[in-house]
């Protein structure tokens, strides 16, 4: 998980503290929180997951960490593994969708 660009900002007074949750089958992994990462956080974290035959996508959710209240959902996306399985890597970017399933307007080039 490299980072994100142009995230929707969920903070009013300060910079948001994003993190990413990756889900693949029954595995759920979380990046470190990029404190004050704002709209363009950087994670640079590597996860190793055992592949399951027939399961060719990873789900990613981006959250804003809060201390006193529940964390804020920023967006989610599906990462298709076909290119990575064929070529050995995938350096694509993926758009996030909101809770309603809509692509986030004017927010492009998210990298998860």
C-alpha cells in the first residue's frame, strides 16, 4: 500500500489522519495511520497474503482516524489481481467510491 492522492477531507479544523484496511478472503490487514497525512497520505507498507484460487480481488477501505469519536469512512475500492498475477506486479491507481457506491466527484488518482 503506497498511499493515496486527493482524498476527500473529513476534518474541519485540522489535517486528517488516514489509514487503509485491506480485506482478502478472511484476512484483514491495516496500515499504520499517517498522522496529519491530509489528502495525500503516504503509507509505503507491504503485506504478504496467500493467494486463494478463484479469488482475484482485494477490497480496500480508507478511513480517517479519530481520537474521541468513531473513525470516519473516506472511501473504498476493489483492486483486481489479474494484472499482478499475469505480469508479476500492478502499479495502477484505483478510484474510491463513497458509502453510497458513487465514485467520489473530482477526486482522481487514488493509489492504494
